[in-house]
């Protein structure tokens, strides 16, 4: 009878050889890798957020400069139209307007020089084409 019990009892299977255990360990290892990946991603996102704050401060600095420039341009337009007189402006506003005018004059001078150079080059090319014909 003891022999019959041994024959009818379940066969002892090692955990590593079983297909279900292999699937289980595969899934378990897969999720462990995902956890490591998400941990890496969170670290990267933290470092990116630090970079973003640096970019935001830089962007806000640039926007601040742009708004100052726009305010000066509006002030310049009002002054040119005669809506604001020089007596109504503060010393800082007058200085800023003078600086703006100086920058605009320099920009126009550079633009004119570039156009003169382009005209000379075009003139020389035109003359060479006509002489060779």
C-alpha cells in the first residue's frame, strides 16, 4: 500500500524547471527593470526641472528686457507724435531715449554700409558681365 501511495503522490518538481516559475521570474525581473527605469527617469526629470528653472529665469530676464524695449519704443512714438513733451519726461527716461536713438542710428549706419557694399558688388558684377560680352 505504501508503494501505491508513492505512485499516486504528486511528483516533486524543482522551482527552476517549471514553466510557470520561469514565466513568473521573467515577469518579476521585467517589472524590476521597469522600476529601475522609472527611477532613472525621475532622476532625469528632477535634473531637467532644475535646468528648466534656469531657462525660465533666463527667459524672464529676456522678456524683461523686451518689455523695457517696447516701453521705450512706445515712449519714443508718443514723443515723436508730440503727445509727450520733454518737460514731462524724467531724467532716466530722457537718458534711455537718447540711448535708444543712438542704438537706432548705429543700426541704420550698419545697414547703410551693408547696402553700399552690396551695391558695389552688384555694380562690379554687372560691369564684368557687360565687358565680357
